């Protein structure tokens, strides 16, 4: 069964317009404010509160669960948030096929599904193979903010980011300055669970993660000198 890509803005919910075409994001949400992206926004607490608090910033949310997408779209509409666009879809697909590189001042990923079973680890959003795609969404000088209560996942993401060339990684000693950002974070803080919070800042020219790039092989078939290439 194919699942259509849906976009929600102040104009309502509809099929994604001109996905992937140049300037498509600016047509989705016109303006000249910087973009921030949240992946897996759930019920939208952080995205919608941030959009209300910083109306000059354009906020893009990606959520794979249609139920949460519609819930947050309804809330954005009732709060008349004209600086929010939500996409229902799978984040890595949207980053690879639909969204431009280098558009976001910040990328936020909070409490991504941990997929703790060994046979499900490949479903995690963060891996050495996906980190280049996540970092490529950042504009120069941008930062990626991440949090999880799954400590092994948090430590793995920290190691992946620290191994990425030219990326400065900060592990926060406590919480965010303004307090918990998302519903999961508020709940886990109340329960006293330890949380890994990271901020990653790529510096200089982007470079591929060595563990992702190591999997790639190149074969070039050049005709020998004097030989014609086959028709
Ligand atoms: C554990 S919840 C956390 C929700 C919210 N970020 C919070 O901290 O309260 C993870 C969310 O990410 C969404 N999600 C998981 N994988 C995703 C993917 N590949 N692309 C987009 N959203 C995804 C899930 O549907 C879910 O809403």
C-alpha cells in the first residue's frame, strides 16, 4: 500500500506540492526567516511552542505517524501558527529525496524510537550510514540537537558524531536552559531517568563519515587505450 506524502500548513492539509523542486520549501512556507527542523515531533509540544515563541523562524516538522501528524496539524491551526509546516513521511526518505541540503539552522531529534531488540537495530534513525544525511540538512554554522533516555543509543550517537570529521560535539551536563523540551523529556525528567543530551556543530567543509563511506565500493570500467567503448 502506498502512503501519500502529506504537508500541513496554515492553509490546511494537502498533498506535498512540487516536492524536490528548487525553491519548494519557500513555496511551502514563504518568507525569509531561517528554518529549524524537528524530526519525529510526536504530539508537537516542542515544535509548536517554539514556533509561537519565535515567529520569525520557519519551523518544519517531520513525523511518520499519521495520527500525530494530524494532531499537531490541528493544534498548529487552532493556534494560528503561520510559521509551521508539517510533513507526514519517513525522515531519511524526505531528507534524501525531497528536502534540499543545507537549509536548516537547527535540526532537532528528541527521543527517537530506540528499537532496543538486536534484530531491529537497523531501524534506528541514527547510524554511521545515516548521519551524513542528517548533518547535510544543516546550513553553515548550524547545529544538531539530540536527546534520548536510551543510554546505549545516546552513547552510540555521541560516538558516531565524534567520529564524523570536523564535527564539534558537546554533551550537556544537565538539561536544556529552558527546561524539558518535549513530552518524553518532561516525563522522563519527572521519573528521574538519566538523559543523554548532545549538540553537534559541523565546522568547515562537510566530509563523509568514515564508517558510512567505508561501505561504498567504486567500479569504473574504462576501455583500454585504442579500444572503442561498446555501443
Ligand atoms: C518516542 S517518540 C518521541 C516524540 C517526541 N520527539 C518527544 O520527545 O516527545 C518518537 C517519534 O518519532 C516518530 N518517528 C520514528 N521514526 C521516524 C522516522 N523515521 N521519521 C519520522 N518520524 C519518526 C514516531 O512516530 C514518534 O512520534
